[in-house]
């Protein structure tokens, strides 16, 4: 790629940058990271890219979910298992609902860095740096703990590696073996009609699995005995991402079918050079990375870094994005117009989506880009309770999803997925859902270190409801 290198982002203006006290310590941490093995491989990354192409073409669905801010402390057996099981159960419901394969991407094994609206905050009269995520500083409310610490970048690698290791090990050891009965935990649902509706869906899914097992389908189909889960995080800390970005051999079949013009250019390029260029830059810290809404400036450092990656990438888009800017961004990060290379993650809010999504879809359709469209119904629906607790209402989350589906349908476009902040734990951070969580109940288990997440029951319920929309 012309005038791009893994360091070319350093000449561009950067948002959400971190200033460390000692540059030598930062360099020591990064040089250690550069020597460590990749967390994921081009083979896996390209596998995901191919699946996302199918999503863009309306042939599959993508479910992405996990914590807003992952902590090093979440690297433990129970929490990893709870998250894997939840994503798996949600995906089964969605497979049934949308009648399409589901690609699963977790916000896990590296979702440490957080953009913040203000670099500082005042707690109990003391002003200190805001918590920027476990790979940057500590959460404890002291100026000392909040000082950016470069050794956390190395810690982030080892926590990612340990999480990923257990994730892979549990998947290959049968955590996702659908021949064993799953506990759907519908006991909390107090309304009989809702309970009946969900039980019907669970029975339909269970029957289908039993049938597959009887005819031998499960034994042959590895995809049902075990499941693939791809990893993702926001590519915010560019020093960190750069140290995992390596020039690696493309796996066979890596270059997808591109528009005709681009294929011609590639052929010319191959003829003109002594050898084909079978390598590309892969960010091996995760399969999928996205650019957040705060760092997506066309001429900024993050877009510059991302445009050189061979990974599939995401871009968050909110109400501040103009139609022109959106197309300009797509042209910049995906000039070859590879189908499904980019996931556009829309996050407007239930009361704004109708004003922005139709225009964005129209502009993208006219541009000839074919991205995956994914709805993030979380980030546009954050609000504070009268006592100042950050929360999200289940009804707003559901409403944004429903509207997204309808707007895409009306525009002849395909809503290919959803992007959720969720946890496998029984936390109380979002209001509503069948268990009837109220604002007063939030303090019971309010544990997030950043944005409020759906608990496992609310997340499952959302999957039931979205599956229902597709079945309508
Ligand atoms: C996030 O996904 O946690 C996030 C910060 O989102 P956004 O960039 O959409 O605000
Ligand atoms: Mn968040």
C-alpha cells in the first residue's frame, strides 16, 4: 500500500493519546511486545474475513458482545466460561431466528483500552487522570494508581494470551458441545406469556439439535460440536497495536474476489514486479479491531493506522457522522471495496436512529461499498439516573435494534448483526427486561468499570426478541 507503514500514523494528529512519564520505559515495553508471538494468525483472520463477506451479502449474521472495559481480573475460568456459554446460547437463538449461520465475535482477550470524554476527573475533592483501561492505568481512585504505567502494556499481552488460551481450550474440550443439554435459566421470568414464548423457542432449538444428532449431523459437523469464537477489541492504543502488526504471508485464498478494476491492477502489479506480493500487514492482537466513535477522523492517526491492515475492521458511526465523511472513510480504509472487510457499527440512540441511518445507508449504497451493517444499540442509549448512576434502558436498546432492522429492510439493505455490551454475570447495570430490574435495584450488583452491560438474562432475552423480529 502506497505511503503506508506500521508507523505512518505517528505523523498524524491523534485523539485519546496517552502521555507517559518515561519514554524509555515505554520503548522497553514495546520492544518486549514486538518479540512475543502473535495472539492470532492470518489464517484465522482471513477465515473471519470470509465469513463477514457472507454477512455483508445477507447470507449470515454476526453477533458481537462482551464487556465495555475488560479487566485483567476477568481473566479467570468462571467468567470466561460464562461469557462463552452466553454468546453460544444467544447465537443458537439467532440461528433459529434469522435462519442463517451466526459468526461470533467476543469483546474479549484485549478489550482493555478505553476512550474517555475527559482526561481528568475529580473524586472526593482530588483531581486525577480518568481510568483509561487496565492496559494504561489502574482504577483505584488515587493519583498514583491513575498514572499511566507502560508495564501494563506487557501485562495486557499476557492476560490476553491466558484468556485466549482458556477460550480456545474450552471450545475444543466441549464447552460448546450442543449434544449436552444446555441450562437456559428461564426461571426468573415472571410473566407467564413471555415465559411460554421463550420456552417455545428453546424447545424448537432443542428439537432441531436432537434431530441433527439422530441423523448423525452433529457428529460430522464440527461447527455444532465445537464453535468458533473470534476475538476483538477497540484498536485505541496504537503503540500497542503497532507492536503486533507484522508483515506475514497471506494464507491461501486470502485475496477475496475484488471488483474488476482492482483485479486488473493487481495483475499489472504482479507482472511488473519480480515476485508476487504474498504478504500483508496483520494486526495479530485480535482477529477483529474497530475504530471508536471518538477516534474516527478521516485524517487522524487511527484511520491512518487501520487503512494498512489486512484484518477485517470496524468503524463506529454515530449522529456526528456526515454522509460524505462516511463514504470518504470507507474509500480511505477500503479503496479496493472488498465486500465485508468493514463492519459499520451504528450507534445513534433509539430517538435518533431514524434521523441518521437512512441517509448513511443511502450514501453507502450509492458509493458501491458493501460493508457489514451492525447495530450497537448500547452507546447511543446511555443515560444517568437522578442519583447519577450511568445506565441503559432495555426498552431503548430493543427499540434501536427494531428500528435498525426496519430501516434496513425498507432501504433494501441487510442488518447483518448486533454489537452488545454484556456479561455472563448476574450484574444489575441496565434497567428493564423480564426480571423487571428498576433504577432502585441498580446498586445491588453494579460492577462495571465503564459502561453498563446487559446481564446474562437480559442478553438472552434480547436474543429471543431479535430472533422474533426476523421471524415476523
Ligand atoms: C465502546 O464500544 O465501548 C465505545 C467506547 O463505543 P463508541 O466508540 O461507540 O463510543
Ligand atoms: Mn462502552
